[in-house]
């Protein structure tokens, strides 16, 4: 067993060596960053150029270069999640630089690991690109991936490249629970409070601005291009004894809906507790909309939303925004009323929210 690990470790060192050599030769023969397309780089040139820019840390025993990676599993369990980004659906090349798409692609996946109360260890990155994509785009994308992954303390263990129509990115993130129990969506209990750590509505406001052909307020455009999930708040929530946890990717109401349904409870959000930052107000005013809609239903900021028992003392960055209520009893329903399972599981100031709760890819 020990010997295997040692073999794998020495293998990883060799791979690093090979990657360094390949990247070096690419650079010296002008294949990288000279304005050529990914087709000119070729499949293996692209892999070499991208992987030379990506980080491998101690959990990756064998990184890019072989048929598969070998990653250590410190506590005998691995947290695994996968997410896609499709050009035109999740990002536009004229709205976001490649570097930011790399950061966002990593962030979206790393946040899902954090949302289990876990710490990310490694990413596997699949990248589909049209052959005429400038190689520089792919390399800057890799730089963004590298920086976000490193900031979260993880590595890129491998991936795949393929020719595609629009750019398609599929990332699998792995993580470790470090001996803790996973924080699922199903543990919320009536009497708990709902608390959020991170920004809400900023990315949606940025998307609105970009969609109307503007580039300001700059802070919301930046927030849309480059989310900043509070990764360490996931394990923190676990340590505080949270009962459920989720990242807000589709919208607060939509994602709290997942928690409420999985837990068999209702949740009421108290809008008086929600911070509506000035840039969100400015965007809403410009389009004659309600800025609260950004906060309640905007996705892609990847804040973490948790439920905690009422007696848990929360650090300042966790803002209590609502409470968990018992599921409505069937017996209380008047005849002809919708069955409890049809009731929206999340209300806003005690009322059913009038409008979509968040993003739905197929609606
Ligand atoms: N094609 C699929 N096959 C199997 N399971 C799937 C598939 N698509 C989604 N799931 C599962 O459904 C659950 C919800 O998926 P979803 O992509 O909505 O995740 P999310 O965490 O809610 O969103 P996000 O990834 O944006 O944070 C996850 O557990 C996911 O693994
Ligand atoms: C060009 C463009 N159009 C629309 C959006 C908005 N958007 C796309 S996916 C998503 C929810 C999370 O997705 P997933 O569930 O896949 O993680 C949102 C809010 C965007 N980012 N870019
Ligand atoms: Mg999620």
C-alpha cells in the first residue's frame, strides 16, 4: 500500500517534469500565446499548454499526463460534484474575458463542494472549443482556473479537450469532509433560522447591465463575471452545527425551495433583514424594477445559505434572513385548496412570491 503511494508520488513528480518540458518547447517554438488558434496548437499541444498553467497540490498523487489521475482520499470518503458551463448560456465571450470565465467555471464547482461543508481538493476540467478559438483564450481561461482553484486550496488533477461548436466546459470537483458529516439539504427543522453568507443579487444585476449593452456599475458587472463564493464558510457552517446547507446558484428563493422540499419544512424569508446594496438599487432604478428581486431570485453569486438551530451564535458574516416553519398539515387544508405538496415551500414576508423563484435552464 505504502509502496503504491510512493510509486504514484514519484510518478507525479515525473509528470510534472514532462509537463514542464512540453510547455517549454511549446513556448520556444512559438505555439503559445502568439495569436494562433487551438487548431494550430492541436489537441495535445492544447493539453500541454493548458496543463502547464494549472496547479497540482499535495492531494494529487498523479496529475495530468496519464490515462487517469490519482488523488488521495484523506478520510475514506470523497465529495464529488459536476457542473457545466455552456457559451451563450452561462457566459458570453463579448461579456466576459477568458480569465474570468476560468475563475467562474472553477468557482461554480468549488462552491458546490463548500456547500456540503467540505474542502475542495481537486478539479477535473473538460474543455470543448471551436477549432478557430484563439489559443490565447484557452490559456487565459486556464490562468483563471488556476487562480480560483489555488485560492480555494485545490488543484487541477486532469481533464479532457475536444472540438465543439460553442465553448463547453464541464468540471468535476472533488473534496474532503475532513472527518465531518456532510451538510445536506435535508436537515432543516422547524424553529431553525435561515442565514446567508456572501453576496445576493450582484451577479443578476451585472447580467442585467450587460444584457442592456452597458458596462457599469462596474462592481456588479465584475460580480457577474467573477463570483466570490465564501468557500471557507462551508466548513465553518458545519463546525457551527448547521442543520442544512446549499449554495445559491439559481436564486435564494429557488435554492431555499430545494432545502425546504428536501427537509419537509417551509421557509419564510424576512425581507427587512436583506441587504440591498446601492449598486443594486442603481441598476433597479435605471430599469424601473424592484432591487429586492435581484436579491431574492438572482443566481450565480454562490453565497452559502444554511439553517441553524435557534441557539447557535453566528459569526458576523452570517446574516439571518428567515426562519424554518413546520410543513402545513394536510388536515388544515380547506377543500378545493392545493394539496400541501403543491404549496410553494418558501414564502416572502409570509406571502407567496409573485414571480419565478430563480433560474431554470428549460423555462
Ligand atoms: N444528469 C444527471 N444525472 C444524475 N444526477 C443529476 C443530473 N443532473 C443533476 N443531477 C443531480 O441533481 C442534483 C441537483 O443538480 P443541480 O445541477 O441543480 O445542482 P445544484 O447544486 O442545485 O446547482 P449548482 O450546480 O448550480 O449549484 C445534484 O445532486 C445533481 O448531482
Ligand atoms: C449569457 C448568459 N445568460 C444567462 C445567464 C444567467 N444564468 C445562466 S445559468 C444560471 C443559473 C446557474 O446555472 P447552473 O444551474 O447551470 O449552475 C444563470 C442565472 C448567464 N450567466 N449568462
Ligand atoms: Mg449547488
